[in-house]
C-alpha cells in the first residue's frame, strides 16, 4: 500500500521549509510537501541533476536543435484556457487512466495557482504558429529549480518535448547560477521514468543522502520489510530550518 510523509506548506517560513525539505527528497503539491514512505518498499528515489556535472548527449543535442523554433516565456503561476486545453490533450493521450485523468479546469487552476512559495509557469510556444507546445510548473528554490509538473503536445513525439523542457531548465539554472534541477521521483526499472537516468550529472536521494548516479542497473527496488525505517525514525531524522523570528514593528 502506498504511504507518504507529508506536511503543510504555509506561513512566513514556507519558502525556507520547502528549500530544506526539497534537499531531503520531498516534493511539493500545491500547499503540501510529501515524500514516499511505503512500509515495505523504498523504490521511489528523488532525483536531481547537478548542473555543473551535466553534459548533453548526442541525442539530447539533436533534441535541442529540433526545438530551436520554440519561444520560452516564464510567467506568474496563473492558469489559462490554453494551458488547460493542452493539459487535457496530454492526459487523454498519455495518462488516460492515471490519478489526474478526471481533473477539471478548477482543479487544474488550483494545481497551478495554489503555491505559497516562488513559482513560475514556463510556457513554450511555436514562434511561427504561436501554438502552445509545452508548459512546466516550476518552483524556484534556494539551490535550484524544481520541475513540479510538466505537460506538452502529445502529437509531436519527434520533438521529445519532455526531454527538451529538462534540457532548457538546466540552461535556465546555469544562467542563474543555480546548482541543481530537481526532477521528481525516479523508480528503478520503470520504463515511464527511464528517461531521467539518461541525463548525465544525475543524483538520487537514498539512505539519507544524495548520491551520484553511475549505473542505473545497480539500483533495485528494495521491497523487503526492513528496507524502510520506521515512520517515527524517519520523522526524527528530518532536518528542519531554523525559524525566522517575526520582525518587530
């Protein structure tokens, strides 16, 4: 059974909490931070790219060239009808039976707009047709960019838009002096998540620390009863940021 550790993300210390827990394998969903904590499995590993250690492969360079006709625009987290139309097309084609398949326009707006921290919507538009091709909901952290959720035109498989957005976020992070791009979770052996292991400079959070990914095949899905620490021990090991005292009027 799937199980998660989670905490509310709110108040004046929200950004500091998000920064700290993101460095410990947590992810944000609206105003909640969570980390998988299944009783008999520790397969879900938080993944990030070390920007300084990244070098594009030949295939990734081709992906960059194929998408040179896209214009990037970063805006405040505000949902639009065009975004939702693209989101629906993406879900219907790629995740028709997933947990988000029934999300309506109001729930979509909540996903985009309910953020207590510094977030951006990154849109990619065809410079000729002006068609919206891809969208990324991205958090700006103290040490990097966190790609919270991405979706793109499902009828353009040759563009490899999912890979392209990661490549472009690496470049955004590089330009802004941010050391990491957080990708969410990677599961060993998962075909849907296999693309993440193709990025050089990849690190995964395992055993309470970030480790450089050398060979994806060396990672297995731990499923024995002792593969996960008890909940109380996990909570005790979480490092929280020091609270900033309220300013005096």
